[in-house]
C-alpha cells in the first residue's frame, strides 16, 4: 500500500491530483483543514490536507506512454492529451460548482445538518471522514438516500460501542434509583413517569423518598404524584431519615429518590447533595439534563459529578428543541449512557427508552416517528 499526503485549496482540486497520481482506485484515508503561510498568524490561507492510499498493485501509471517517433501519431497523441486535459478541467469546474466549501455537496449537506444538530466538531469530522471514504470508494455516484443510510449505519456502530443495541427493560439494575441534576430540568416529573410505568405496566411495588426539603412546594409536588399513583412517600431531612426510610421500604421492588435541583456548576452544591444521600452501593444515580440547556454547561455539570457514581443520564424536554447533538456528544466523549429521553409534560406517557437506533433517528430528524 502506498500512502501520500496532498495539500490543495479544495477537495475537487485535491481529488484531481490524487486521481492523476494514484488512479481511480485511490482511497481517501483522512482530510483536515490546514492553514499555510501568513504573517504573525494573519493572512493565512485555508487549505485542505488529504491523505490518500492505493494498493501498489492497482496504481495506474502516472502518464500515458508516449508513442515512438512517427510524427503524425505524435500529433494525434498530443491532441488526445489536450482533449483529455480539457475534459478533466471541465469536470473539475463542474464539481467546484457542485461543491460547497471543502466537501462534495452531499457530504457538505450532512456537515451542515450535523452542525445544526450541535454535534461536536471532532465527532462531526470523524463521521464525515467516514462518509468521504464511502463516497469516493463508490466512485462519487451515491444517491443522497444511500449516503444517508451509510451515515446512519456509521453513527449506529459508534453509539453501539457505548450503548447496548436493545434497551434493557427495566433499564435499572439496582433497587434504589436517585435522580440528580440542575434546577427545573424535570427530575420530579420524570421520577413520577418512571414510577407510573413501573407500577402500571410492570406491576412493580414502588415507593418514593425525597431529599428535596429545600422548597415546601417540592415536597407537595411529589406528594401529589404519590397520591395519584397510590405510592408511599417518605421525606428525608437528614441521612438518618434516609436510612429509616430505606428500612421502611425494604419490601418494595423499586425505590425512587428525588433530590433538590441546584446550581451544580458549583462544587459546594455537589458536596451538599452527597451529604443528603449516599452515592454508590445499592443506589443508582442518574444525572438529568434538559436538552434546552447549553452543551458547555452540561459538560461542566457532568465534570462536577464525574468523581461520584454517575452511571446513567436522562435527557428531558426533547420536544422543546430541534438540536439533539448534546446526547451523543456526552455519550461519546464521556462514555456514559442515556437511559431515557422525555418528550413532554404528560405523566407517565412522555418517557422514551433509548437505544442507538432511536438516537440515530432522532439525530437525523425522524424524532416524531420513533
Ligand atoms: N416540555 C417539556 N416539559 C417538561 C418535560 N419534563 C418536565 N417538564 C416540565 O418542566 C418543569 C419542571 O419540572 P420538574 O419536574 O418540577 O423539574 P425538577 O427538575 O424537579 O425541578 P426542581 O426540583 O425545582 O429542580 C415542569 O413544568 C414540567 O412539566 C419534558 O419532557 N418536556
Ligand atoms: Mg423537583
């Protein structure tokens, strides 16, 4: 295998050189933007660095063998070469017209879509490089549908490396499940949804504990759900209360723990939460994020919790946004799984279990049909 790096202002130009040197069987291994020249960082020129490879057996000769001496034959060859060159230039010109930025148009469209989905640049770049290989590997003749399928398969494979293909029902392994997260993201509502489904659909014996004694209204809110669902509830003002509640609910199948939403970008609030509830052991903790929040803030909050036992995530308010990149960004950079996505205020219906194919559909704009 021969590998070579090329630098050109645009993808079509790079492809033209690669085709000329390596022939049509060349495979693109990687592309990235590089900046060249300039003065003190100014006036730099954007270029594209493309790494291409060819199986040495497939390599085409660089130039056509010129015919020996006969004059007219020489002329014919020259004319043919000139025509070939012209045809090549026309093709390249057409491609430039078809090309937005550096990528061929269908891939540029994908880039645009994933950008609007707020997928991180490094993840987007990896996926698009995969698509570039597929595109050029198929002679640039794929239909948008085929390319779309290829992208979906690619994303699915990456997500499957983190998240099991089929959602596990129920998705929790421990008896105690606590939800933690920033203010107003939907922790209490989601807890009520989980309780409702587990009780009504799976016939589980459910109990609630709340450590959110920060606001009176918070206790009342969970008590209201407890009444509707006919589920017992204990309010834990201290760790002792919490231990007592655990004893009280020893016969129950699933005990759901609500907690106070705080500004968890501040580590002191995380410490405070740790004092109210023991993390780890027999308690599974789920970090709840609203998809209406900024990704940078979510990441910051995840970092604050990282040293604790955060096994899973829930994303709420998917119905209030058009950008779902944060889910895959957190999943792929932090290797932590989303278990539920919530898509409305209705208890218990607006609660969806997550699988890689679900996330792919959501990301590709088919959220209504999942
Ligand atoms: N549109 C939409 N609204 C939601 C969703 N989940 C929850 N909500 C709404 O978000 C608001 C806050 O929900 P809560 O469950 O009280 O949020 P919380 O995280 O417990 O809030 P604090 O305990 O105050 O931190 C309520 O009006 C919910 O109805 C959702 O999936 N979609
Ligand atoms: Mg709450």
